[in-house]
C-alpha cells in the first residue's frame, strides 16, 4: 500500500486498512517507526468523508507542534484548543490536549456529534500518575460512535490494554504491534576517561576496579572513593568523538536544568561545532526568529546568541516559551549540532537526531534519586536515528564504572520496558458530572475503568495465592495433646495466659521499688510491710495460675507451640490475602465514596443530587475545593482585578524549587492570602477526616509580589526583582492562573458582576509573553501554510513518530489547564 508517494511499512498499511474498514486501531511501535503517518491517513479519510477528526496530545508543546504541522498541510482547516489557546475550534481538524477532550465530554458532549475519529497520541501516558486518569475517562465516556486511533510506544501488556478498550467501546478495535525500528541503533556505554564499549565491557571494568579496591582493603590500605578516576579525564572528549565520527547532531540528555546550562557553556567554551559559514547562517536564522517573537532585547536571548553561534543550545522548561520555540525551530532546521536538554524534549516532540547521549542513568523524580526505568531509557534513546536521513543511530550512556550498580544499569540498558498501569482517580468535578449523567449508576459505570480491568487480574492472582496458603495450612500437622485436652484450645489459653502473666509480673517489679521508696520512714514501716505482703500474695496467685495451666510443665510443649505458631502464621497469611482482595476490589469505590462524603458535608451534593454549590465545583478542574469555597465565601467579589490575580496564582503555584521571593508590602493582600489559606486548610482538614487519599493543593502565596507587579503592568524582565523563579515557570504559572479564571468565569455566567471583574483580571495577567495564543499565531520564517492539494504527497515528511516518555510533573506542561472546548459562540467571543 502506498500513501504520500511512499510505500507504507506492513504495520502502517495494516493500520490504514483498519481505518478504511471503519475500525478503531491501537498501534504500539518503537519511537521513530512512523506511527504519525497513520494519524495523517485518518485525517485524509475524514476530509474525504466530510467528517471531523480530533488529534489529542499529552502536552501543549506537542499540541502546538502538531498544530503548526497540520496547518502547513491544511491551512485554515486546522484549529487548536489547549488550556490557554483557542484558534478555529470548529475546524475539521482540531488539535487539543486530552484534558480538553475529557472536559468537553462531561460538559457539552453535543460538540462532538460530527467527530469520526479521535487520535490519542502517546496513549501510554495513561500510565502517568497525576494525569493518566484523563485518558481513561476520555476512552470510557466518549460517544460510542467515535472511533479511536491509539498510538503508543512499545507496551508489554498491550493485549491487556487492548482487551480493556474492546470491553468499553462498541466499535471493533484492531491491535497492531511493531518491534523493529526503521533505523537501527548502536547502543554504547561511555566510561569517562577510559573507553567506549558495551554493557559487558562496563561490567568487566567495574568488576576489575572492585577487585583492585578489595585488594587494597585486604592489605590494610584505605579506600579512596575517587582513586581510580583517570587524571587526564576531559569532559569534552565524548563530544569530540561524536564530531570526529560524524555522529552529530546529538541530543544530550541531562536530568537537571542547571546541568543543561552549565554543560552547554562548558562545551561552547572549548570551541565551535560549526564552520564560519554555518555560524553566520545560524545567527541569521536565530536573529530572524527572535525578531518574530519580539525577544531580540531579552537578556537571556542575547546571552543565548553566543551558544547558538557555536551550534550549541540547551532546552528546558525553565526557559521563556518563545526562546524554547526558537531553539526547537533551529534544531528542526538542522542548524544546532548539540542540544542539551531535560527529559521533557523526549515527550512527543518530533525532533530526532543522529545520536542521543545520556549524561547519566539516574534522575531525581521529585521524591528520590533513582535509576531510569527501562521504558524511559528506550523512549529517550529512541530519538536517535532520523528516518530517511541516517542509516544508523547511536546511543551513548555515560556511566562511571567505579560506582556502577550493574544489576540496575543492566536492567535500564537491556531490560524489558515496564508494563503500564492504570492511574484512574476521579476528581471532584468528574464525580459531580457523572452524578448528573448517571446518578446511582455511576459506580457501575466506573467499574469499566482500566484500573478495574487490571484489578480483575490482580484479584485472580491474590485468590490463587490465598488458595495456596489455605492448602499449605491444611497440610500442616496439628498439635496433639498427650493429656487428652483440646490441643488448640489449650495452647491458645496458654499463650493468652502467658501474655497476661508476663504483663502482671512486669508491673509487680517496679511496684515493689515504689513501695520501698514511698514507705521508707520509721512511721511508715507498718504500711510498707502491709503493701509488700499484698504484692507477695499477687505474685503467689500468678505462680498458682501458671502451675494450674493445662500446658505447664508438659514435655511436649515446645513441639506443640511450633505447630501452633505455624498454623497461626498460615491462618494470618490467608486473612491478610483476603483483606488485600477486598481492598483491591473496592479501592476506587471507597475513594469515590470518601469524596462524596466530603462533598455532602460541604453542601455540594445531597444524596445523589448535585446542589447549587456543587454546580460551581462541577465546572472547575483541579482546584475545585479551593475555588468553590473561596468563591462562595465572597472572596472574589471583595477583590479588585490585581488581588484576584494574586489569589489565582497562589492557588495554582507549587514552590518546588529553592529560591527567593520578595515579600508583598501591601497588608491588604497579606491579610487576604492568610484568610484564604485558612479557608482552604479547613477544607483540606475535612478531606483528611473523610479519608480522601490525595488532598487538595494548599494556598501558596510566595509569588504574590511578582504577580502583583505583573498585574499592575511591569515589564516581564522586571520580575527578576521579585523572585528567582525561572522565566518559563513564571509564564506557566501565570497561564494556568489565567485559565483557572476562565473556568471560574464560565461557572458564574449568571452572576451580575463577577464575570466582568474576572475578565478584567485575565486581561491584566494574560499579556505579552504570557499570552500563548499570541505566540502560536506567529508565522515562523519559511513555515507559511501551503496549498493543500500540492502538499498531499508531502505527508511522508512527517513520517517520524514522536517520542514517548513519562514527562516529568514539573517540566513543560505539568497537568494541563482544563478549559472545555468552546462552543461556536464562545469561540467567536
């Protein structure tokens, strides 16, 4: 089968045929295998049938890239809706984040009546702890006439996942799996200052070093941690090797923002990776892009210019979004030879390289430093090797053999990717919407989740283990009493009595000491004698009980106790497994009921009926309790637009990094934040009381001074006078706050004054670099929309599949702000 002037690979052809046959399809294939062409083929099919198609992506960076790609192909037929951008939302081809689709399903499902296909790119994102539930909810509750195209990285439990989709969707789904990469990879280990080899070479070197260290210790020598690091180690030697072997351009993954910047400056200090002509060429492109995005005078952009001149750049979520897009564009054009980036860059963005380098194989995941998962390594390393350009891709993992933990490293580099797991966890707003739609049937509907599907497998495993434990217990020999008593009854009595006696004797010893101290005087001698006699009688009673016990002095007691303990252990194992079975079966229902109990106490629901207070929370996503409690307590009506922005930012901001923050010199703002914090803390205390496992986010007012200054009209670069928070983080927080205000405005459409007040606040907050729509509307040099008819054969240019990764929570596109797909009227306004 041919498409776009090229012969399709067998798995691509199979997927396209399934689309022709009107089926849903799930495709699992390595990064770079060419999954995207399947989505493009479905787009062409929908256009011919005069039907609409929705393309969903897990992060805004990928949504924005796909919007630009599709717009270059189809012009005005393409729209985009994310939390902070709405462009042409009723177009035949609409790109959106998965949250937008989920919210539209809950709030206005009629808007999806003419959608034939929904593409879930990076569907393995269902494994994401904080956002995976959005994919499950979308798949379960999307109209049944909609067909699905699910594109995924290699998935070990693909059959389990596809079985679940088949169980909740009416349209037949075809499963297609591809294991081969079109561009093979050579995977190597770089041992700094030593050699480049295989994982086996690394293990031999590590073992030799350990032997040498052991010999030194055996001889009484003192072990020194850096003893065997070569003195002539040069941090640039790997980059020189890549340049000498013609293995550039390269993506250099470094798992910290600071590390990316420091490495980029270090490599640039040692020289340039470009010829003088190419340096001049990239500077021309860089300057033109900076003019396009109006960042020519930005301090960071000016500093960045020197790096770019040498063909070097870095990319992470702390950067200004416009500067990141400049970097992405230059890398796409093949101008940047070495890009140092955090793992975010591997999440879907279609920017492969010839080589991928790992600075190390450990990362901080927000809780602790750990080795990469095999799935993460495969997703990032899959960025190497450009289809149609490279015959082979190269992957280098930097590992110091002196400190290598080989079992973990071998698993990362050669192990099977981990299975995906459900993260189903309904929010307050989801529960409220489902109550409206399904009432008492809501729990039955929720049993359709992938979590419940996986729980079935888990319960079967546990039941098998319980059966085995029961059989093992039945096979154990029972104690036999040689005196004719009921052995189990006698042993239980003996054990209980032993515990009581031990406790009482333990009380008697300190009691004697206290008596001797208390009655030490001559007058109190008679009292002391009387009290000690009482204690003697108690001890005598205890000894009598011991002698009269059935098992006391029995020669067979030890053997009986061993058998008794073994039987009790087996019985406890059976009981524990039974409790775990019940917990697994009812965990999600218990959590839903805990949230419902809380909402009933707050007046959001009464029984299964949503109350007026719940109507407000119903349209807020992610911050339901904080927004609803503060809104209905009258906070926002008492505030001006600047103060509203401070409060909104304080609701969405999470201070995850060290830094400094200027204090607000406005006591009115300070009092307002303290009062709001108390209001939200009371709701969080109720969550704890009701047994909710994940508490709502508290108020965090550290960005208050910066927000106030921005809302009052300061320039963006002036914000450095108020906080050390990176530019990209500030923009992301301001955008999230603006979207939260939009949600609030939508939920209060009937209020006489608040919608206009909130709109004024949004305008003050969502300006200049914070305005994502303004950034996306920029036409990049050389990227004007082309005539659709003349570009039909160019679809293969997008054949490379986007990468797959579990994007880090604090990186580009943390949980997506949750706007609903606007109606035609709303979009127009």
